[in-house]
C-alpha cells in the first residue's frame, strides 16, 4: 500500500489555482475516456414543461382539498383510510421498481452477462473493452464518510463492500487527520491491504472551492468552481502516482482532511468521486456512513433501478438495524424502520418522488448532482447556514430540477440506531427539523413533482400539528376542536400495519421482530406530535444533537450545565408525557361517567405521576 502525504496545498495559492486552468498540460488527462467533460456545456433540458407545471399546480389544489375533506369529515376513520392508501402505494412502489429492474435484466440477458467488481479496474477493462456490458455500465463508486467511528463497526462496514455486486471502487473519506483519527486509517489499511492508497489533504476541498476566484459568468460560477475542484483532485492523483488502470491500479482509496463536519467531508467525497468517475467512466456513486453495512445485492439492485429509469437521478434503500438486539430502545427502533419508515418512504415514492435519500443508503446519478453540489453546501435558511440536513437537502435539489428519486424497498442496508432514549429523541428532532425546512423553503418543488408528492407533504406536516392541537385542547378544556379519539381507528391501523409488515414487507421480519409491531408503533406515535411541534419551533437550531461515539469524545461536565443541556434537548418530551398522562386520565374518567371536578382531579394526578417519573429520568440519565 502506498502511504501518501500531500503537500500541494501548502504551496502558495497562485500555484494552486494554476492547476485548475484549462491550459495547464497534464498526463492525468491521458487516463480519461474519450467522452466529453460533462461541464463543457450546461444542461438546458426542460424536465417539466409549463403545461406540466400547470397540471401539477391544479393537482396540488385538488390534493389540498382532498386532505382537508378527509381530515375534517373522515376523522373517525382517518387512520384506517390513511393506512389502506399507504399500503396500496407501498405495493405500487415495489411493483414499479421491480418492473424497471426486470426490463434492465432482460436487456442485459441479450447483451451477455459480465459482473462488474473491484477487480475490473485492475484489469483495465474500463478502456480495453469496446463491448461493455450493461452491468459494467451501471457499476458504481462506493463513497463512505466517517469520523472517529467505533473500530469494530467500521471494520464490518468496510468488509461488507468486498463482496458487494456492482461496486467497482471504494472511496473512504475520514473527517479528521489528527493522531486520534489514525485509528480509522489503520482499519482501512487492514481491511484493504492491497490495491489501495491513502491521501491526506491538509486543507478541505470545500475551503479551496469557497476561496477560489472565478471570472466566468455569474450563472455558471458554481459549475466552474466545481470543475476546478475536480481538476485539482485529478492533479492530486497524478502527483502521487496513483494508477486507476493496469497492473498497479488501485480499487480502494482513503482520503483524510482536517476535521470540519459531515457536510464538509461529504463535499470532499463527492469531488473525489467526480474525478474518479471521469477517469474510470463510471456513472453512479453510492454514498454511505461509516456505521452502515451493505449486503451482497444492495448496491446492484439500487443502481439497476436508477439505470433503468433515465429520469431517475437517485435512489435509497430500505434500512434495518444491525444493533437491534442491544436493548429495548434498539429493538423498538428496528421495528419502526421496518414498518413506519418503510410505509412513509413508499408513499410518495410510488410516483418517483421520495423526499429523502437517507445518508446511510443513497445512490446518485453523478451527472445530476454535479451542478447542485456547491448550492447544496451553501444552503441558507433565513440567513442561517444549514449543516445537519445534508441528505434531505440534496434530495430536495434533485426534486427541484424535476428528477425522479426512488425508494427501493427490495434493497436493504444495515445501519445503527441510538441505544438510549435521549439519543433517539435527539435524532428524531434533528430529522423533523430537516423535514420542516425542506417542506417550506422550496415551494416551487411541488410544481415539478406529481400532486401526490404535495399530498404527502400535507399529510406529513399538518396531521401531527392537528393531533398536537387536539391533545393540548383536550388536556386544558376537555374538548377536541378537530378530531375525536376513536380507539377502533387506531386498533385497525395497528392491525393492518402489523399484518402487512409480516405478509408483504420485503425485509421479511422474523416472528420475534414482528411481535414488537404494536409496541413500536406506540413508542413512535406517542412522542411524534411533540417532536414535530418542538422541531418546528427550534427549526433553525443548527446542531447535530448526538455526539460521536469515540471514547475520547466523552467529557466530564458540570452537573448544572449538563442538566440545562438535557432540559433543552429533551425537556419538551417530559412536558409532553405529562400532558399525555393527564389526557389519558381525563378520557378514562369521562368514559366512566365521573363528574367534572373528579375528572379534573384525575387529570392532575395523571399529569403529576408522568412528570415525576420522567422528571426523575431527565435528572438521572447520562446520555
């Protein structure tokens, strides 16, 4: 293995920029395929016509009317109706994806079958074969990012790519180059002892991009900056004699840089992927995290689906939890992924408009994300630069351009879930903030997607607020202004979801996992209205929420300071559980015919018990 240390960014900035000029001759371009640089001409293709936008606008009005009608007049059967529609759309999503894959496999059978793998680059087949198979065409670069990951988990994550079909190159980017970060580099070396190299970048590529001056037209400024960064990445590979073809070719590359944040390391990862894609003529990139693992067919199924739909710019897979047996929280979290997350992703994906490509399991068509990369990184909301909603915002940028984005329930990625209730709540709040931001910040997105996408946004955003308002009103006044609590409606929802999960979920859960369906649904649904409300109020709180798992990241804090932090992070949950306890007691007392004063006392008792229990929890929890 080559251990490489870069020094080019330590030189003066003038020389750095000189690498990016088109007049600079370099042998690195001799390695390129004959295809044109994708930035030579801007893509002016109109994906959604004016008439299409008018149709979508009218459809959005119809969707809004339908949502209001069902919410107000079908409230007694709201969840039953919603679950039936959701199950149908989940089936439609699966059928459509399977149809696309079968069409590709049929074409592949006519052309012959040559499996792409990590050995393809070493054999030089990217350039010596003129009759490239369709399967070779939809191979991809696997890009993994991480920061001080647990060594055991990171080792398993890297090893999972060794047998992954469709993976032609593995790129690992580590957000840190200090002594503590060397552990991940050493793990990379052990996982890939041959055909690999390590590069250390003294300055993150995004800092270079933001500092570079560009004299081109304003409307192409971002594109030209990305083009220069790609050229710089190619020049770096050339300077360090990294071969991508021939007997000395590498198929694994590790890149480190000074610590920034996930968005910063993802930018570096994308730029290096763009450079590799042009040198190896690879059209797709698979992105994942250092705590996530793929199965043998995960990447191939995902890329096949994108490749079979020329309007599709990206896709994400289903998720299961590899640490689901750790404790009760992880067991419930795994079941939530199996049903609620699965059904919610399938809803709008039935029309090719998945609203979030999850970070651990997203694949992209490279030509679609190149023009969006710098705008994705520089996203601001009301003047606040956003850092924590990187996966959802990249999806939004693709949807804004009229691309299709799919959810592939037949492909599965294993990821990790928080092991404590506090961490799980923090994760849910962070995700909910991203949902609010992306739902409201780009209204024109709904004109470029089918009306069902807008209906899904209404359903996702408004329903929880309606429930929150109903519960709070019932707690204080004893009446619900919008909808009544109908136990039968919830029971039918739970039963339909549980039956569908066992009968039709592609992940095919075991009976041991299936029996947790109803407890997991309660675990998810009870705090959900409070999570949605709190995340909306604190939408611009630009914090990651969960800390890193590395032992060196654990710090002793003053008790009072730590308590204030816990109150800020999960205090809303304690307050909400008190409200839930009071509502439950008020409902029971009302149904049993108790008088108003007794009902009020019962409400107070229920609230006090819940506040006492969860107040003790918030004081004593460690993490």
